[in-house]
C-alpha cells in the first residue's frame, strides 16, 4: 500500500543552553533536530527527517523556529503537538503543528529572519537571566552603536562578519533593519534580514559592542565591510544572548 505522507509545518521554541545547536552532530545526540526526529520516529514508527528554517549555533535560543517534516500518521495536528510536547525535553516546546503544502520547505521558502541579541547593562548581576543575556563590562555609548549599525544596514558583502573562511557561496546578504533599544537594564539589538551567514549576527553584535565601549568608531564600519576580512571585525558575542524571534514566509 502506498504511503500517504503529508508535509507538516512545525513551530517551536527552545532554550538552547544545553544543546550543540540545531543540526545533527556525529558525536552527540544533544541537538534540537536530533531530539525532534527521535520523538517523531517513535510516534510514526519509522525514521523522520526534520528540516529546519536555519541552523542555530550551540547555545542559541529560539522563540519561533520553523521546521517541516513529511510523515504518514493518522494523528491530527493538535494530537501531534500534544504527543511531541509529552515526549520532548522540558526545554523544547512545540507551539503549533499544521498541515502544509507538499512543496513547503522551511528553509528554501523562508523570506527573512528576525534575531534579537540581549545585553544586560544593569548595576547588579543578572542572576535569573544569566543564561539568556551577555553582560558587557564597559559602559556603552548606545548612540554610537546606533550610528555604526546604520552602516551595516543594506545589501553588502558581509565576508568580514562570517566565521567560515571556506565559504564557497556568496557572502552578500541584505540586512534591512537593525534596532538598538534599551529597556531598563536590558539592551536589545534586533536584526532583520533575508538570511545570515555563520555567526554573522554575533559578530555584528560584538563589533557594535566594541563601538559602544570606544574601541572602534562608527565611521570605521564601511571600511570594515569593504575589507571582507573576518580578522578585522569585532569578537563573536556569546551564543547565550542570541534568540531567533521569527521566520518570515509568504
């Protein structure tokens, strides 16, 4: 009898603290993709490939990661949601499952992504938020950071902000929005673009933080973009401050 596989779109949240990122790793089963596939294989009785909208790094979090999987099951989307949440670890939550078109591909159909990097700029240690924020030691000039960010907005070759020196594909990306806003003791750097290179958001953040503490000027950013040299950009901000907020589709 021919399989009646349907394509399911899955939206999930996760705390990435103890995981080695989204993608399968040869040496550990502690990946988000691995945990999802283990539960779905148990549910349908055969291996299931889960395709993610992106590959978040080790330690990076997500509020609304999107993935899809083709499965043959009699369970309704609501029952799949309940089943997954029953068997997934407590730091991964499926928000919604829905039937998608056969051609829907969570990565190839994604039109844009929003990431938020959170810094703690308060006077006291962020005891309860310490796993989700980066706490720079220096006082930050937010206005200088905002000016520097304005140079990063646009369609540029972001080779200086890519940690993969063997990148064979184009390093040109469109970043159409960067917002830097302080709310109380938290400084949020929100990035929206059509796609991002490996560690790109964290390297942009580290570079902007170096501007904020006076280690480089906002006016140096165009030259840095032009150089296409990773070693000239700022440090890679720690993974724990980064969260994937949203993935855009038609």
